[in-house]
């Protein structure tokens, strides 16, 4: 952020290098979080995740009406586990 001559805040435009760096940092954080979660997960939680993933797969692959809303709900349920 920088200040304009009139003292208004102006958000700097991101370069491609800035965007690439942000995505690279995201990959590092997601990898770390996934490894940590895998080390701490219980058998019960893993079973819940498998059931949730299967419910989402069925929603996407089997249902003919393909409700985006139901798929989003299933996805949110999975990621809350």
C-alpha cells in the first residue's frame, strides 16, 4: 500500500512474481498442514472422512440432476472433519 498525493491509500498492483510467490507459499503451507493432519488423525476421523468423500463422489458422479448446492454442502462437510 502507498499513499497518493491526496493522502488516499492506494493498493499496489501485484506482479506475476508476487502471485507466483503467494501460490508457492500456499503449496508449502498446505503440504505441511496435510502432513501434520495425517500424523494426528484418528481411525474414527479417517472413517468419517472416507464416508464423507464417498457421499460427495456419489453426489457428483451418480446423481443425474447434479445439484451444485448439494455438492458444495458435501465438500464443506468433508473439509470440516
